[in-house]
C-alpha cells in the first residue's frame, strides 16, 4: 500500500517542472518530501530528484535552511 501524500505547495522552476512540498504518512510515521515534480503530455508525477525525511528531523532541517539563508544573504 502506497503512502498517502498531501501537497503543501509548489514552486515552478521551469515550464512544467516544479519543486513540490508534501507530507505523507507511512506505517504511523510522518514524512516531509521535497521533490521535483513534472507535468507534461508524456508524464505527470514525481521524479527521483528530491529528498524525503522523517518529520522528527524537521527542527534540524530548518536550522540548516536558516544557515543557507544567512549565507545566501551574505553572498548576494
């Protein structure tokens, strides 16, 4: 049985290609998923490009994002 996913949002990175954020539950565990998602005539769905991690790791992930954001602001 596949995990049920709930889309939270998406960012278009080029025509027909998005970064999609979703939450899924599998065997009682909650996961966050950031994945490239394609919509085209030939294929619509997620690609292998992305990351899924257990939501227990969410605080550490957000700290990492804050560090990236700070470095980007310093650089650009």
